[in-house]
């Protein structure tokens, strides 16, 4: 028997060769193999089932037909939910009023929040909380929240959060490319009417 100088490397090479051959067969015989693996990869961080499948694929280079069938059903479900969400969003957009110009009262739900740094020159800067609010009239506006409802970190106050219902008066400017989306500035008289049940902030764009 020939001596193997690095048995660990040899064993890994054998496993890699078996895995690569299994993947070639899997991708050749399963028509939607790429879609199935892409779903597992995309959902692995938030779904234990997807994570286990993706780990198995990385290890063995394939999935069983039963596993593939389950993923196909998950993909169908995701596609259906996405279509329903888009239809609902389109309906809401159609019913929404256009963003008015000038000084107006805004009352609605905070859809997202984001901390942003703003510069005042001479190396001076500060942080502000930007919020996306869906007004009761259906349109959405984005801008810097009034200091009265911003997080007070030193006091241990989380301030305004996603899901909160707020009201304030601000100067509104409609977007150039979407009449039902706009921007607000110089908010005043701001208050949080109702706090969300789970005040978790999300750093997202519209």
C-alpha cells in the first residue's frame, strides 16, 4: 500500500470529489436545482429548515427528491404571498391621496426608522432619526422626526419606533416621480399617539 503523506488532505479531496460528482448529477437530473438551492441559501439565516437543507447540500452536493418537493411547495407559497402583497400594495396606492404641498398636519403609522448623521460644518455633526410615515390619507412621507419624539439615549428612552402612531405638523413636498410619496421638514407639535406592541427599530429605506 502506498504511503499517504497527508491523509487528512487526501480524505478531504476524496470527499470533495464525491460531492462535486453528486452536484453534477443533481444539477443535471433536477431541472429546477438552481432555484431550489437559491431558496435554501436565501432563507438559511432566518429559517432552520432552509439552513439544514443548505448545510446538507454543501456537505453532500445534493438534496433528496422529498426535500426538493418540500422546497418547491415553499417557493410556490412565497410566490403566492408576494403576489398578494403586491396586489394589496397596488390597491392601497390607488386609493391613497396625493401628497399635498405646504404646511399640513400628518397623522399616521411609522413604517420605518433610520439613524442618520448630519453635518453642520467645521467638523461638527449630530445624529437625527429619519422616519417614514404612512398618513391616514394613504400617502407616505419621509423626513427627520421632531426632537420631542426622537430617542433620548442618555435617558434610556427609545423614542419613536416602527409601528408607532404619530402626529405632527410639517412642511410637505411631493416627490417628483411619485405623487403619493413626499418629504417633510420643520416638524412641530409632534407626539406619539400610540406605541407599537414591539418597538423594534428597522434601519430601512422606503
